[in-house]
């Protein structure tokens, strides 16, 4: 397999590169100039809206949305909602040794074939990242040709330790290179973390800087502490901790978590993810803020209070 390797820890540098357009206040006083420097950033967010029964709301217009950044209302400068728009999907697949148990790896590969051949359209592009032993490899770059993805997938075998946090941290920067406006990461893992340099908090801080939702699919997540013992690097690896980490990865980026235990449930999760991506609204606005490296919280509301709105938490 010809693959481009990326050190997971490089995410700290790669994803932190966000374009800043600096406007200076005046050439006379350098002190005043620094005080008045601001950054102007074009912010794009993916938004899904559902009613209380989970039905996707597909008929909202730009004027139905209000966007707040750190509590301040923003002017929407871009709006698009196209059910047929193609998707750029990055599959982030756990190929570590623990995935080889209980047929997790084989069944994941089988259902990925279903995803590519049945669910994705010819216009959708897909890429494949795999991770194990502290490295993330680009097994298949973005392409509408699904055959290369499937060919590389067929060759793979599970091996090594699981650096889940590091892999999640580095993947959004890569996923953001997709050519389509609708982009997403499909993470498939059993959630066992035993080799990362980054903590889950550090991972979330990096991942949410890029507007790519993470749909975390926890496949056959071990619920027995006895089963987890042989994989533990520290006492922090618990079943509840695994679920919490996957949930936070998804929530912070505007995605969703799925915990499934059978191939049929895995296929259902893939169908739901593809369906949700079809119903996404893409909303853009211009953010003006000081050059301080501060977290900006995003909130999106619509008129009907019984509608559930989901997007990334901030950046």
C-alpha cells in the first residue's frame, strides 16, 4: 500500500494555521496600532435542524436563522441548502490490534463497502485515513473513484496500539481539503485509547478549529472493565470514559455519536449520517475580533423553539 504518513502530533501546528487578515489603526503610534489590530475571518458553519421527533426540517430560509458569536448577533453573508449537493467524506478508520477482536475490523470493512457502493453517489468524493501506533496514514486521497478506496481497504490488516486522540486531532485539517462545501469525518473505532500524546481535551481544542463535523461510530465498545484491563495504559481508560470522549468529539464539532454492536446497526448508522449530510444548511458570516487567541462560542437559533439546532460549539 502506497500511503502518505502524517505524524498525529503535527495537528498542533497544521490545524492551528487559520488565515488572519490584519487591519492596522494608524502608522504613527505602534502601541496604538497593536491595540487596534483585529482579525477578519470568514466563518462557515454546517447546521442541521430537526423537530422533536427527529424529522429533518428542510424548508427554512436564510431569514429563519440567527447566528450569535460570543453572544453578539452576526450578519449572515452566505446561505446554501441543497439536498442534492455532493459530500466530501473522510473515513477515519481505527486499524489497531483491538479492532481485530470480535470481528470488528472485518465487519467494519464490509459495511464500508456498503457505504461506498450503495449510499454514496457518483458525485460524492471520499478519502481514507487509517491510524495505529501513533501514525495516521492517507490510504486513499479524496476521489470520486471509489475503487481505489475499496482496493486499499481490502489489503488492510489490524495491528498495533491505538492513538485515538492524536488521530482525531490531525484529521480535520486533512478533511477540510475536500472540494465540496459539505464535508464530514466518519470515525470508526472501538474507542480503546492507549497510545496518544494528546489528551481528549487537547484533541477537542484542535479539532473544533476547523468546520468539519465528526460523526463518531463506536463499534462494539467494550462495556466490561475486565476486558479493558489488557489495553489499559492508565486507570483513566474506562467504558464510560470511552463513550464520553466519543460524545465530546462529536458534540464539539457539530456531529453525532453512534454506539452500535452489529453490522446491521453499523449500516443503519451510515445511512443516518448520509441522510443528515444531505439536509445540512451551510451558513457563513464574517467575524471581526481582536488578535487575542480566544475561544469564540457559536449559537444558532430558529424561530420555532421546539426545533433542535445542531452545529459546532465554536472555534
